[in-house]
């Protein structure tokens, strides 16, 4: 079965669990970046929850100016639109929790999160033996006074594929981890249902439960040796949970530091 037909079947089966997400969706065999498609659609007034999916991307974008490896029929490359400005500050963590829960529920694979929202598979005790299976890129369009809309894009590596040399050993796929075939439509349907639950909960009750869910998915957010690039030198410390605004806390010799952006490496 093609990815497009897996998606069509799975989205017809769980419509009532997804709220607005995927109420309308469009599939492209190949496109530059689904985030660009969604940003343009949002600009033209497309509804919240419209979903854009590609079988391959020729200009997939990742965080921190990186590209996202998006070969044909190997992954889910998906973007959706949110029109709730109040969610903007939580969308990075919410996207990670939704993708991780969706993968866990649809495949049983016990994925974890690496701050802020890399979805990883971990073998053994060492967090450094993780392989990244999925990533999330949120982009917002804002005016002088407020945010107009947010595009939430996520890429999930479904099938084993040849990764470029710089990703070899650091990236993995759901099928590679599980050693069996995975229904990409079922994964997408479960992620969109989880996104509906997580965003509805933050909108109604605030972020407390989101932060709790995020921490439960990220054992390495406490007590793990980490390093990151400071202004002049590499800094090191021990992860010490999340602040109320989602910043990563790290205990260092100089006290507790807050990491709000960029990348943290687990040593
Ligand atoms: C990361 O660097 O971890 C974020 C990767 C996000 C990739 C997805 S694939 C679908 C959407 N379109 C893009 O161009 N990027 C995101």
C-alpha cells in the first residue's frame, strides 16, 4: 500500500479524535518544504488544522538552519497550521510530546525526548547511544503586535534509508528500531490526535500537564552530563529539569543556568 493510501485510510478512521487537525489535508508526491506550503496557505487564510504532507521534500528544513533529509517514501514530512497565538510559546514542547505520544501509541516503540523536542530511540543506559527518529520545526508569522499563525512541521523517519554520512549512527527510523513494517498513516493519525489532546489541554488548563508529560518522556532531563556552546567556550553541567517556561535547567559550578535556545549535547 502506498503512503498516500495508508494516510487516507487512517485519517478516515480517527476523525473524531483529531479535532481540527487533518479535517482537510493535501498530499504531494514531492515538494520543496511542507512548512513553506503551509506558511503560504496560512497567509492566504487557510483554516487552523489544515495538514500538508509530502512523500519527499527537496528543501526540507530543520532547526538551527540545518536541512532535513527527506528522501521519497521514507518518512512522514508533515506541516499544519495553528491560529492560537497563546499557544505559540508552548508549541515547541507540545509538538515534541504529540509526536512522541503518537509514535508510542501507534507502534509501541518507547521513544524519548531530547530537549527541546528531538524524538529519539535509546538503547541501554547511555543517553549518548540515542538515534534521532523525528524532529519538529515550528515557525510563526507575527505582525507588529501579535502572532498571526504558527506552522508546526514534523518529520518522522519511517523506513530504513541511507542517511548522509554526517547523520550515520545518529539517525534512525521506526522500522529500523522495530525490525518490522510500520503503517505511516496510523502514525500520522495518532500524532494528530495527540496534538489535538495536548493543545486543547494547554488552551484550557495552562501548561502544567504539558511540562509533566514532557518530563516523563525525557529521563535525561534530570542528572545527565550535558554540554552546550556558550558565548566564548563550551559549557558543561548536569541537566536539572525544566523551568516553568520550558527552558532547560542545568546545574553548573557557577549555579543553575537556563538554556532557552540552541542545542544541548549529552556527553
Ligand atoms: C529538526 O531539525 O529536528 C526539525 C526537523 C523538521 C522537519 C520537518 S519535515 C516537515 C516540515 N517541513 C520542513 O521543511 N521541515 C519540517
